[in-house]
């Protein structure tokens, strides 16, 4: 298998893992406020990534291993990711979950534009078509084709959800460029997760929700450990490794696959119904993956 196909496989695996996070995350937020739950899973994931970074850098000094924590460009990647998480979870308290997902996906679709404006990157026509088809598929899966969803919810929640998507778009563009100057993806993944955890801790503290941890049951902690190890630690490394080869625009198409994975798992594990809109949306996302090229 050549390098590009390997990168696609890594992207696919990370999308599958992130797709499972929607189902597992539902368990966690049954017992604790969503922003605090996100902080816990990111803290667990960042601890795993930090230990992995030190392990892979054992032939170097501690200062060299942690060099990424002092680089402004990598710090900004973590800041954008942390702000995106916080904005998304606050948005969920102000508007509908379906609309939040839709607006976040729409914001992430700005990756090609940001890449063009910031780094003068060229975008292949087929990738733009793939992105449009993927967004349409995600829209159908998220909304079941119900246009009225666009006009539901609170305006501030909508702005925050769209802002989260734009933050993640910038995160992808900056990470894509930084990976070209880094020998190992974990040198970015570890600082990103640690900085994200710190920001989420600050926001959770301001919201006064940390006291919920003292009464959180084992089900919440089990979900947090799974998401921390797989969704934050493993998936981030796989995604960054794939992003290095495929670039930002193609990676977004694979990110939209999360919605499809979440629906499939919902049908299998939660007995959620199948509809024509779900099948159509899933088909569009699969077609977008076929026509997207590096």
C-alpha cells in the first residue's frame, strides 16, 4: 500500500473512532455537564499523548521533547481547538443538537478558503465538489431534510456553533502547515491536547461545574477513559499523520464521515430508525470520499 492510501486509511480509522464518540459521549453527558465531560476526556487523552511523546523522544532531552509547547504556531493550534470545543458545548445549551452539528460542519468547510487566503494554497476542483456533496450528505443526516431546523434555536447558539466550525477550520489549516515542518505528528498532537485541556478547565471552572466530578458514577469515568484514549489520543495521532499527506481539504471530507458512522452506530446500538434521508445522505458522503483526491 502506497503512502497516500495509507493516509486515507488513517483518516478513515480516525473518522470511525470520532464517530463512536457521539454514541459513547451520550453516556457521559447523562451524568455530568458536557463541557466538564469534554475537559475530563481531553485531560485523559493529553496525559496519554504526553507520556507517548516522552517515550518516543527518550533519546532526546526533556527540553527538546517539549519544544512544541513553546512554539507560537503550535500553541495557536491548541488554542483554536480548545476554543472550538468550548464554543460547541456552550452552543449545545443554546440551540438544537442537529443545528449545532450542521453549523459546525459548515464552518469546517471553510478550510479551502482559509488555506487559499493564508497560505495561497490551490484547491482542486474535484475536492470542492466532494466537499459540497459531503456537506449536503451531512445536512441530510443531521436534519433528515427538515429545512425548518435552520430557523430553530437561539441566535447566540447559532453564532457559537458556526464559530466553533470556523475555529476548527483554522485549526486544520494551521496544523497542515505545521506538520510540514515536524518530523512526528505526536509533537503537535500532545501540545494540542494539553493546551485544549487547560482551556476547557478554565471554562468549566468559570461555569462552576467542576463540583459534579465528586459524584460522577463509574459509567461517566468509563466513557471518559474510552474517549480520552481513543478519541483524543489515538485518533488525533492518526488524523495528523493522514493530514500531513492528504492536506486540509481532503481531510474535511473524511471528517464528514463522522456523521455517517454516528448514524450507523445509532441504528445498531440504539435501535434508531432508518429513513430515506439518512440513506441518501450516507450515499452522498460515500460518493464524496470516492471523488476526493489528494
